[in-house]
C-alpha cells in the first residue's frame, strides 16, 4: 500500500484567476457565518485554560512511554481493525460500484450508509455484538462500502474510453471491468484505497471512544484522568504510526498484515440470530409504525424532544467549521510551500500540517473540551484546524507545481497577486468536497456533550431507546445528503478528482 502515486497536474492550475462567482461564494459563506455567529455558544467555561494547556504541552514534550500499559497491543489492534475494515469496504464496494451509475437505488443506499459516521454505526452494532471485533469491522466496512462504491465508480467512469469501445459487441460488464477499465484506472484506485486505509486508522482510534480496546480507549482515559505524559506517549505512538505508513504498509507486506490482524481480532462473539432479527425488525422501529397506527405514531413523534435547537446547532457548527477551515487553509498553506520561507521553516510547516490533519476531529475536540469547557468553541476549533490543515496541505502541493512568472515580488505580493488567484478555485473545490465530511463530524461531536444531534443520539442509545436513536440517525443522514448535494452544486465545475483527499 505504500507506493506513492503522483497525481497529474490539475487543469485548474493553468493560471486562470478566480471569477466573480467564486468571490461571491466566499463572501456569502463568510457573511453568513458572521451573521449567525452571535447564535453560537462560544463561551470559555474553565477558569484557567492556560495552566491546563501548559500541562498538556509538557506531557507532549516529555512523554512517559514507560507508564503506558501495553501500547503495542493497542496499536496492533488499531491497525488490524483499520486493515480488515477497509478490506471489507473494498469487497462490498466493488460490486456496488459496477451498479452505481445504472441504479438509482444503489446510489441512494450508498449515500445513506456513508452519511452516517463510523461511530454511530458502532453504537448500533454494540447493542447486538457487544465490545467485539465484529462491531468494529462492521462499523468501518459498511460506510466505507458506500464511499468506495461512489469513488470507484467515478474513477472508472473517468478512465479512457478507447479500450472499452474497442471490445466486440455483447461483452459483459465484468469483462469490460477486468480487461479495459481496471488496467487504466488501477493507479488511481490503489491511491484512493491507500488514503481510505489512512482514514481507517484514524477511525479505528476513534472507536476507542465508545469502549472498543483500540488506541483511542487508552487515549481518552489518560486525557480524562489528567495523565498527560501518558497521553503524550500514546499520541506520539499514533503519529509515528502514521508517519511510518509508507514503509510498514507496503503492498508486499499486506498479506502478512492481514494474517496477523486476523489472529489479533479474535475471539469472535456468538451471534444470536433471534436477537439480531428482533433488533433489526422491532427495536429500531417505533411500535406504532410496526402496528400501522398513524395516531400512535403522531404521539410517538410528539414525545421526542424539540430537535430544532439540535439541528440548528449541527448546521451552524457545520457552517462555522467550513468557514474556519477556509480561513485556516488560507493562513497555513504558505508554511509548507516551496515559494515561501526556507528549508527548516517549510519542514516545520509541513510537520504542523501533518500533525493537525492526522489528529481526528473528535480527539482534537476532546482536548479543547478539557481546556475550554463544554460549548461549541472546542468543536469549532477542532473542525477548523483538522480540515483547514488538510486543505492547506493539498493547496501547498498544488502551488508547488506552479512556476512564478512575476519576479521581484515580495512574499506578500507573491501570495496575494500571483499564487492565491491561481490556486483558489481548487482550494474552494477542496472546501466544498470537505463540507459534507465536516457535517458528519459535527454530529459525532455531540458525543462529547456538544449540543448537536449526536448528543441526543448518544443519549438515547445510553437509555436503550433505540427507536428514537435510529430516527435521529435518519435525520442526521438526511442533513448530510442535503449538504453534499448543495456542495456539489456550488463547487467549481472544472476541477478534476485526482486527489484522494477530495473524497
């Protein structure tokens, strides 16, 4: 999995300045965020966040590796879950990708499963399979199947059509895939699969926040109990794992990793078919709906707490996170570009961006929550920094493909008048691609006490009110699908999908 694929130079780097449409988009987003900002709860609750921040910084600077109990086993399980969960998504996603363009039902199903975050899938499967590897694998494989189906279908659709047109009439879909499309699109398919595996590593860590024994479980415990040197050691282990990914995940090592991961994932839970069927056919659905009682269903809906504030907070936090990511990206991308600074400063800038993009939003929000108290502010900072760093990393890489044509400009002039106008359409496209992801993350941040839809989903799971929790999951999925459709309409049209991080 480690062979890097250098993407082709995007057409939108040809030097065209952003038009009025893109400027209007940006100004509208920023103005809307400023207009709604007074409605957001951004209060700092803690008395002295700087003291706590200093303790965390000391823990990260002087980690206590010796105090961590069996970090290797947690890392191994994290990798095993990510590897097998990603493989499950690939196996399920390939046949769906072949039907994706021809079946509206398949497209709708894939949109639904990928709109629900992996942690919410884990909360569902916990009720049937408990704290087992099967819960973790299904929590990754099901949403990843929908993601792989969509992305693989787009990549195959963009493959050159000449080999496919040269086949004789009557050749089946599978034969066209094997003999024409796969050879042409293999590099892009492999690149995206590698990127999704990296996402799976972060998601596998997050599964520890719901009790599964991955690295995230030890991280949450150490942070919550104030054992920051131990938490720092665990974070460094995770960052080193991500940094060494090109070496330990080489394609020749994948069979060995799969075999070792299968050994680590056991023991498997005994599946009670009757319990599973009852959960799927009864527990997830309101009793009036199963009985066909319309009046009873209205009463059931009336007993659900007012969701307008939760939906409003979810959308507001999604908007603020999107605008925050844009501002962070505009600020940070020069730190990693060859057009600015010197070698050491660029190395430090790239390190900062990799650190921020490698740390999941939920983990960042958890740290900010300990520092600043429960409000939308920790969630906003986490969403802005993680997604802004990801966009800045890609924007810097794209800017590095440009040759400056205006010598003698200062660094500020080079940024404002030459480079930014040329990369801004792509940067805005990256932002719109990430908007749906930001909203998905906004919902799960409710598990930390932030008043989004995820707060009520987690609460109803804790009280075993599965029908209400599932209804709220459907609402969350609907919001994600709507935002994804809106972002598709708004983003610049002539931006190719050659970056795996776009999906």
